[in-house]
């Protein structure tokens, strides 16, 4: 870009001309200064280079630290006139190593952030010499040990953030009175113990306090300043809830979850006018909720779960408008009883409703469909009756519908296909009957489907083939019948299939075994070896929801389930497809209680196998010789089949007592005793051959004893004259 200067010409005198030229030079110099930058103070430069000498920097983020211009040094801000460093921000640069004490020589430093890195060691004692420091952020590193008392010299400090490190010891006693300017204190996710210092409750400048996930104890005290953010969660605090009156106009977040707080919820809590997030879950709160406890419409999150609250659900828990009100309501895992109040359906902004694990009765309100923003409904583990209301399709944004373990009846309504965003559909352990509607093919987003423990009948619906994102499918313990379809194993993301305890007939489909990524994954290390085997009937779905600043819900879930297939307790026959025994990622396989015959394929490709149950079938031939190579196998049951042959001790069968019972033609090698058949029962609940022989001997001894006793008795009777006279008289 070319700059053109158009200057008018006037006949100046000599002095005036010199002054004009001087002013022009000054203007030009002021234009050029910003582009040239300013020099970094030499002493500060030396200190910074010494600091960098101990830092591991794999991404070369500090490679710009060179030269004299401060503006070229990544993360630095310098004072214009002196070149002294006033701010260092190295957040999230994947740096590691220890902090060199030379950093403490930056006497003009006001802002220091090393957060989201991997720095180790102790917090340098010399940090107390940074008297100009206003912000110190060392969060999300691996600093350990105690917080040095020298930090109490930082009289100008406004923000002290030490969260998510490995710091411990007693909570610093001086933290409430060392700086009258302290506004933010974050010591969360460390290992501090002891009580909060009393001075902290009176520090007028404090607005933000977070000490979550430590080992702090003592009663929950009232604070005497206008707090905006207060998080005391996941500690050992006890006592009853105070009113937090001093923070009534300002407090936006109050979290006391996972402590030992007792008593009821005082109605004065509702006077917190600015409150947006209230979490009192995982405590020992009890009694009923007062009908006078009604929160302001600013409240977005209310979590009272995992307490001992009882009585009816509050008919009105919060004010609401068309544009504001509760987004998340969690009253689960309490002792609430009675019906679900209709007032809940007036919370128009509600996006997540958790009422599970209570004592609720009655029907699901039909007007629940009015909650058009609802994404998660969990009413499980109650005593609700009736059917799933058809109006629920009004919740067209629904992601999770969980109503398992109730007394619901009726059929699965075909109109539920309108919930085309649904990911989790759990109606298990109810009394729902009928067939699986074909219209459910419209639910293409489904990932977890549990229809188990109902009265469903008919054949498997082809609608299931449209659930291409399916991860978990259970239709166990129903009355479904017919043959297993060829598409059974054709789901790419499937992790668990449980079709047990039905009336399926025919063969196990041979094909599509290579489709599932979980079944075929050979990555044994994807799960920790110490993780217990999750039974198929105890699958856990952990739903997590978070409310963003825009009042929108972020929905996530974790599926804690074994990677497995369960076809047990049906009427299947034929052989086991070899492809089923080539699934390297399969952890659990149960084909028990069927009429499967033939031989067992080799097992050496099932690298992740932890549980195998083929019992109560008609399998024959020899036991596969590679069982001992399956190091993760903890459960094996091949009992009550027709196996034969010799099983050497080196095969490792002794780890599985009773695994071969009921196979009379099978020979197990015993230590130093050769082949041992005697300990194997012939039939379930029956006896071994030795027991049978002993029984025959006992019966023979019984009959001999009986005849001897009878003979001796007759002889004794006839030896008596009175007896002979009585018998003769009777005959006459």
C-alpha cells in the first residue's frame, strides 16, 4: 500500500519551516514505533530463558522465545515503556518439567498462568516474592505437596487457582486473610483435609469459592459475603443447610453434592434470587419438601437426587415462563410417593426429567407430551401403572425414554415411530404385551433397546434391521418365537445381544459375523483387566447431562456392558457356526439350555473370552484342547452334554470346578491317579456310579435284615403258649 501526502505550499519563514519539519518527523516516528515493537528487559529475558531450560516442549510452542522484541515471545505481555514482563500465559501448551525458580525474579509480573499442562514437583516457595501478582493459575497440572505459606505475601492477589493437581495437607489457614483483594479461590480436585478457616467466611472481596473433591470436613457454615459461585461438593461436610442470606441477590451456583448434610431443605433457599444451579444430591436430606419451597424462574438446574426425601412430589417446584425456567429436574433415588403431579407438565422449558427409584404410583400423565423441549425421561424403578401415553410423541426431541421396572401394561404403540431422535428405549421389566411393531423401523437413531422381561410375543420384527446404530439389544425373558433371522449379527456397532429365555427355534444363523466392530476387535487392552465381568442382566447406562450457558442440554451416556451374545434357554438346534468362535472381541457367550449338537469349534481365536456357557445341550466329541490358552477365561460351563474322550490335567480344567459334570463318557486326568470318572454326576441332581452301587448294596442289606427280623419274630411268637392258643382259637 502506498501512502501519498499532499501538502499545500506556503511561503514560511525559516523558524516556522524548521518547526513544521520537526513536527512531521515526530508524526512519522510515532507511526513506525508499533511495527518495530519494544525490547524485552534483559534481566527478565535471562530469567525466562532459565525457566525454559527445565521445560519439555514437544510441540515447540516456546521456540519463539528469542530475540529482543517482546511481542515475538509466545504468551508474553510486556510493559510498553520499560519492557518488563507483566503477563505470562502458557495455558494448554503441553509443557512439562519443573518450574525454575528464576521465574520468581520477574518482579513486575501481574498475571501467571501455567494451567492445562503437565508441570510436576512442588510449587516454588519463591512465588511469594511476586508481590505484584494479581492472578496465579496453576490448575490442571501435577504439582504435589503442600501449598507454600510464602504465598500469603501476595497481598495484591485477586485469583488463586490451584485446582486439579496432587496437592494435599491441611487446608491453608491463612487463605482467608492474606489478601483483601481475593475474589476467586479454586482449590478443587486435590487432597486437602481439615476444615475451612473461619476467616474465609468473612472475606468481603470473595465472590467465587470452589473446593470440590477434597477431604474437607466440618459443618456447612453460612457465608457473610455476596458470593456468586459456591461449590463445596464431594467432601465430608455435615450439619444442616444454612440460608446463605448474604448471597441472596448474587449467588448463581450452589453445589453441596456428595457430602453428609442432614435435615430438611429450608424454604429460605428459595429466596436466592439469582440462583441458576442448585445441586444437593448424594446427601442425607430427609422429610417432605414444603409446598412453600418454590424457586425463581432463573433456576435452570435442580438436583436433589440420592437423598431420603419423602412424601408427595411437590406440585410446584419452580416458577416458569414460556422462555425461562427449569431445564433439568432430578428428584430420583428418594422416597417420594403418590402420583406424578400435573404441575410438572407445566415446566415448559424442561429438557431432562429424572424421577426414577422412588415409590411413585398411578399413571404417567398424558400431558407429558406438552413438554416439547424434553430430551430425557427416566421414570424407572417405581410402581407406575397403565400404558405409555400416546401423547408422549409430542416430545419430538426425545433422546432417552426409560420406564423400566414398573407395572406398565398395554402394547408398544406403532405411533412411537414419531420419536425419530430416540437413542435409548428401555421398557424392560414391565407387563407389556403384543408384538414389536414394524413401524418402529422409523427409529433409526436407536442405540440402546431393552425390551426384556415383558410378555412380548410373535416373531422378531424386521424393523430392528433399520436400527443401524444399535449398540445394545435385549429381548430376553419374553414369549418371542420363530427362527432367528439371517440379519441377526449384521449390526456394525453392536456390543451386546441378549435373546435368552424365549421360544426361538431353528439354527443359529451362520454369517455376518465380521460386521460387528466390537465382536471382532482384537484389542484386548481396551478394557482394564481388573474390570469385573458385567452380567447381562445388570447392564448399567450412565446418563450425564450438562446445561450450557445458552440453557441448552448436552446429553451423553456411558454403556457399561460386556461384549457378548446370549441365546440361552431357547429351542435352538443344529451345530455351532465356526464363525461364532472366531470373534476375537467377544467376552461373553451363552448358548446353554438348547438342543445344540455337533462338536465345539476351536477356541484359540477368541482372545477376549471371559465367560463361556454351553451347558445343557447335546454337544459331543472331545473337549477343545486350547482352553488353557484363554488367559482371561474366568467362567466355563460345558456340563450335561455328551462329550467324550480324555482331558489332560495340563489343560487347566481344575480352574473350573463342575465345568464337565454330567458327561459320563468324559475322562478327567487326576493328579497321580490316572483317569477319574467317579466324581461326575450322570444327570442334573443325580448320582454318580459309585453312589448308585452304594445304593444297591444298601437296599440288599435292608432286605436281608428284613427277612431275618421277620423269621426271628415268627419263631418268637410261636414259642409263646399264649400266642399258639390264641391263633388256634381264631382259626376254629
